[in-house]
C-alpha cells in the first residue's frame, strides 16, 4: 500500500511524499509507517494509542471513518491511503466566522 504524507508531516518521513508499506488492513499499514518512521507516532496517535481526532484518513477516495470496518478495513498492495490533517483557523479580522 502507498501512504501519501501531507506536507507538514514529511519532515518525519525523510521528506518523502509517499511511503510504501506492507499490511493487510489500514491499521497494519499505519503501524508499518510508524515502525519505519517512529516520529510519526506522536503526530498520528494519542498517548493511549488511538488515532488522533484531527487526523483524517482516506482509503483511495473513501473516508475511513465511514467504512464499516474503519481502520480494520482490508487493503491490497495497490491501495492508496492519504493522511489529511484537519485544518482549523481564521479570525474575525478576515471576515470568517463572525
């Protein structure tokens, strides 16, 4: 499986945009990513080992949160997983969120 790394997290994957990993599920693929790049652990998971709430995962074009098996969804070597961190912000000065 190929995991696409967002720009802010590439510093923890030796600047790689895409990392190839083995695994039969989304969670196994993420575990392989963290095993190869341990600094990713703190950015993807809470200290309790749960995926952080602001980390969104897309398996091919499907939001993993809405798949029946979620992170236990089976994957194939040709699948692509994309990590997309949630972005929040804005200010009253820009006219946003008044």
